[in-house]
C-alpha cells in the first residue's frame, strides 16, 4: 500500500461538478493499493498517517500530529501510485483490482475515523477533480513495504 500525504490548509474533491468531500487544515491522502495488500497493511497505514508529526509547534519545529492541531483527512483512491513506467505508456498490473482495492481503501478510512478524525473521501474509481492548498509544502510518501 502506498500513500502520498500532503499537509494542506484545505482540500476538496469534485465528481461531475459536485463536491463530494472537503476539509480544512489537515492531510490530503492519495492512497494506492498493491495486488498483494491485505487488511493489516490498511490498518498499519492508517496508524502511520494519523500519527504523522508534521505540524509546527510553538518553536516552529514539525512536532505536532493531526490530533494536536484538530486536523482533518481527505482520502482519494489513486491506483496510479503503482504505475510501471518502464515504457512511455504506464502499466498498472501492480495495482490491485477494484474488488480488492476498494474494501482496503474503505478499511483505511474506517481506521482513520476510529482514531477520532473527520475523514472526507472521494468516490472510488470515479474521475475526480482534486483541489488543495498545500501547506509548506510538506509531502510525505509512505510505502507499506518499508514500514
């Protein structure tokens, strides 16, 4: 499982001209599911993302986590995080099929909510327009293979 986590001032996702999810200060999470992923990757990824300390404390150091700043999360499914770019036209054979990926995407969201966070989400498999105001910018890439 891969997650690209960007600290944002705000973010939103629109499908067919309708806003489906929006947050204020927090994390925009692009989440990709690998063919070999299982529930434990989704749980561990949620734990890592929710505990990430990248908000500034009173000394200007990135020392505070999402809970400390009352942050929110916007999660967007992103199979292209597993693109094979050996050729000019990317292949996506390493990305999990929707019947595997969607339940793990939904589990990740549930896990974040169970940790007390407000979580907005995109529409799995839809053509989404994502807008964000990046803060910093601060962007962290998580890969379950190296956690």
